[in-house]
């Protein structure tokens, strides 16, 4: 039988057939995918071949169909282990909050750089607009301008009130959409507003730390009544990059791609070389300073939790 992995707990995998039947599966023996060294050989979104065990509603995954893409992150900053978040994604959506809790700019940019590296369309959904004051609204408009200039769709919504949720529905219709974000940004609440029948578990914000609590334990794919699937992922506190060559990082910034081939040197790092078109664009305001700062931090492997817009 063939199906798609809709939930992964690390040792068990729930597989959904084309007819909508779900089967709990294990891996058959030692399973490794050539060229990918990760903590999980099978991920949500994988298309697999499995065989049901006689007289049991349990299956064995025997084969993984070739992926057209996947997205990976480090487990933590210090970890050398990498983890496949999901596979076969049409669009990766980062849910962002500017308050309770604040999503760091560095986190946003690392997510977008990773999406670029794996050739996955990305979009930003700014949630919780119902609680923003003048300070947050000013920041919201500034960030929207920065990221739309880079080419990323930016939506401003409220999962609590339902404001502008229809725009998200339109964006993800008939697609396999990955939803990610730090804990507490309202990702699960947003998914419930988009598809009320799912009843994805939501959590409260810690009043002391103003941070979110993990509510999604394992990645899980949910079918949508209007077509497509949502992949809900556990809240991520840090998005470490995996297997990035320093010379390739600038290519992952669309604004820098527009200028980098006009630099004097082909191997320009866009940091200290003379006649660097990228640095000139930053100085002229054609590349936002915050995006260039993120490039420098990623290049130097310096993860910064502080939000420079605070």
C-alpha cells in the first residue's frame, strides 16, 4: 500500500492512504536515506510504501518515495544533530508575533534563509494584531515593508478575532503548508481558526517569562476541508542552520542576490572587500540594514536572541 506520513513520534508513524484510511506504522529494519544524516530518516509529508501485518492494524514502512524537497534544522545551537522538520512542502509559513512573545528578527531571517536553501516558497503571517499598540503597529508596518521588498508574502491577522484569516486560507488552499514559529505565537490557535474542526491543542503564555509553552509535541499533518494539508510543527525556540557554506549564504537573501553579481570580486564576502555592490546598496538604503545585519550574524554563526527593533 502507499500513503503519506501524517504524524511522526520518532518510533511510530501514522500513514494516511489516498482513501483516507490511517495506519500506525513502524520502520522495517534499519532505515537510512542516502546522503541525509538526520535524527529522523522518515518525516511528516513523506510518501511511503508500507505493508500491513497479518491480523493487525499495524504496518511496516518498506520504502520512501523520492522527495521533491524537505526542510532541516539543528536540534539546538550546540548540537551537531540535524532534524528533518517535514518533506514535500509547497509553502513554509512562519507565524510571527511582535508581543507576548516577541519573535526575534534573527529567527525570522534564519527561517527564510533555510527555506531559500531548500527551494521552498516562504511567507510570514504576523499574528495577534488585536493586541498591538502604536509601538507594535509601527514595527509591524516596518517589517512588512522589509520582507515584502524581499519578495515574501506578509499577512497581518488575528487568530483570536478571525480578522483577515480568509487571506491565509486563500494562500494555502490546495497546498501542503508547513506552519512553524516559536512557542506562544498562536500557531495552533491560528490553525484552529482556519479549520475549526481540527481542535489542535493550544496553550497559555507564561505571565512571568512572556513566552509560550509547547503545545504541539510532534509534527502532524492535517487535511483541510477546502483542499490541501497543514503541517503543524512543535514550537521552535532556535532555528540553527545546517550544512551551510559561507560563500552560499548571500544567495539566500533575495535583496543581496540583486546586487552581488556586480561586486568587483567574484568571491566577495560582502563584508570587507572594496567596490562591493552589496555594501553600497546597504549604504544607499536599497538593502535594509536589519537584513544585512542578519547576513553578518549568519555568516559568523552568531545567533542573537535580541530583537534589534525593540
